[in-house]
């Protein structure tokens, strides 16, 4: 009996690594953390930016969100990371004017990380060319044999003709990159698109038409029907008390023949990210989406 136990224990220790996970869930967030230096832009957010950023990092840890993509993570980056405990995080590309402000905090390991600068930017309505804004790419491993390509973007802001043209170019650039680098893969695209379905000239539908993706907000809140362009009736408060309004912060996704992916819940999470006195921490309302995946 004693010798049988000696043999059995090593065999049992091997079981977890030989059993492949075939399904699972995770949640994903996009959050513009308003990290421009206060002297350049206070974002209309009350309070001290360092203190606000520290609280954002603490709340990232408290809620244990699986995959977080942030934008405008510039000059308070060290504070954000000092207060966050996610095990996998991208290294900063620098503050203004050197970095893109794009970073990822994840509970899952990732590979093939790349930063790509926009081909086109505009300074007409906002200083979009001040920093090397663009998008990032990574391949996130959620389980053995289960990887999803994740893109984080921050598109050109403003509403002039030059800004609209630059922003459309930005989204086309990401779409083309997906076509070239994510062939037959499951994909997540999220970030500050600065785009609205309700704004004439914006093209947030490109990921659907060119890359076979779904917008989680359109799918789960609007039954797949995009709002009509030419109206601002769907503008959101911050934080938003409902999900029927539209923000520029968006999340698109698709599954693949290897990994089915399904958005299950969409929410604006601004009420989860407030200062202790109830004030907002950023001028953006973060978007939080729950997903389920199945290995085919």
C-alpha cells in the first residue's frame, strides 16, 4: 500500500497540466484614464490627478478585471502601476510628448506585443499630433490553445473635416492590420475611438463590414441596430445611468473557427470608478464587457 501511494501521487500531480480547458469566461475594460499633465489638460475632472490615478489603479485591483486597455496613460503612469496588481502589464512608451498613452493590464499572459503609430493625424481641433498616438496589438493566452488578438486604440479627436478624415484613416489602419495579422483569429478591438455612429463622417462600422466583428454595445443594447447618423440625442452623462446612450469608448469582437467568443453583458462602469466624494476620476466613462469563450 505504501509503494502504491508513492507511485500514485506523482501521477496525480500531472493531471492538471494534461486536462485542457475547453471553455471559460473573462471580462474586458476600455478606460481613458485622463493622464495628460494637468498643466496641459485638466480634463474637467476635479481633484488631484495623481490621487485620482492612484485610486484608478487601486480599483483595477479591487475589481480584478481580466483584461484592461487604457488610453491617455501618460505622465501618471508610474502611479497607476504602483497601485495596480495585475501580473501582466505593458511597459510605458513614455509621457507627453514621447508616448502613445496606450497600455494594457492583464490577468493573462500575452505575446507579440507591438505599438503602431497612426499614418494620419490632425492638429486642427485638438493636439492629436503632439504625441505618437496609434494602436497596440497583442495575442492574449486565456488557456492552453486559446488565444485572442487584442487591439487597443486611441483615434484622432475633434469634429472638423480634417479631424474626421484623420479619424476615419485611423480606423481603416487598424482594420487593415487585422486583415493582415489576425487572419482566422478571434479578435478584440477596444479603446477610445473618438467615433460615434450618430456623427456623420465617422466609420465605427468598419470593423463589422471589413473584419466580420460585432460591436458589443450594438449587439447587447440595441439589438444589432446602429443609431442613425446626424443626431446627438444619444450623448451620455458621466457616469451614465443607462447603456442606451452612446460614448466614443467602444468594444468590438469576433470569434473564430478555433475559439468561439460571445459578449454576454455590456455596461458603462463609471459608477464603479469614482472618487471617495463621488466625483468622477476621468472625463471618460469606462466600458466593461463580460465574455464567454468556447474552444472548438
